[in-house]
């Protein structure tokens, strides 16, 4: 059994999507990041960077004590190796998957995340920042579109590279992108969206950046106003 410490952000949804695709038994432990639950000592013991997702595998390969992990890319790689699924066994195939997994972690996620932040959450609309991250998101979509021109999935077969990237494409409208501009990416996106595991993963999950009320000053402080001292103080409460 795996305990998945989760909130429905793109990074959280990556791990839920893997669980649904693989059939691994798991339990969701919600961590409401808007209420600061990511700073509780119990969570920080698993995820010292105070970010979701995190997990504890109570049945690790080889047995022994449970393994706790944070960082979504590392978690996806661990689970792929644990199950022997969604990552090739040959050196070249594995290298293809890993470089695109790292591309998502270092590029698509951070750039699209900043795009969403300045469009949806920043207290003032800064044109330079919005344009900067919208344009970079467009460039990254173009890279992925080109990659998908001659293959069904990012590394050929469906893999953790696709599982990592898909949740970051879901908010394309809120990131100022039009999938019609990226026909190969659009085909890939629609194919993954129709998978039963994807449908189960997103069941009951609201649209990205959609809220019933505007973000409060307290939520903004918790989510975006962290410093080292503030994080440590909240974690010691």
C-alpha cells in the first residue's frame, strides 16, 4: 500500500495518474496547501521542501522499512522501476524517457507554473511577466508538438514522460495557449484524455485555476509568501 500525500495540482495529479494507470493500491491523504497543511511537522518529515506530492511506500521492493519520497519526478521514476511499467528496460529507450521526464521537471512545469501564477494569482497584472511566461510556454508546447510529429507518445510507447507532461497541458487555456496551433500535441492530449485511468484521475477535479471565490490575502501569504524563516516557523507549530 502507498500513502499518497496529495492536492489536485498538476504535480499531484501526475502521481494519481500513475497509480490509476498501474493499479497499485494507494490511499489519498489530502494536504490542503491553501490552509498551510504542508507545513505540519508530520508532512515535513516526509517532504522537507514543504511541497506536494509526497508518498510513503509500505511495500518497497526488497521488503524492509517503508520508503518515503518527495519530488514528483523522482517518485514517478521510483514507481516505474518498482512496477516495471511505463519505462523501457533497454538503455536507449530508458534514456529517451528520462530526458523528457527531466525536461518536464526543469522546463514545462516551472514555466507553465509561473505563467499560471502571474495570470491568475498575482495581486497585480505585470505585462512583462505575463508575456515572458506565456511566450516561453508557447515555445515549450512547440518543442513537444515537434517531438510528437512522428510518434504516438513522447518516447514512442506511453511512459512516465507522458504521465508527467499531461497534467501540465490540461490548463492550456489558462496558460494562454490554443491547442489548435499544435496539431500533434492536440492529438496526443486527446488520446491521453480518453484513457480510462485519466478519466478516473480527473473525476471530481475542478478546472485548473477555477475557484468559487478570489484567493484571499492569507492564502496568498501561505502559498506564495514563504521565506526560510516563515516556513520553519509554520512547520514548528
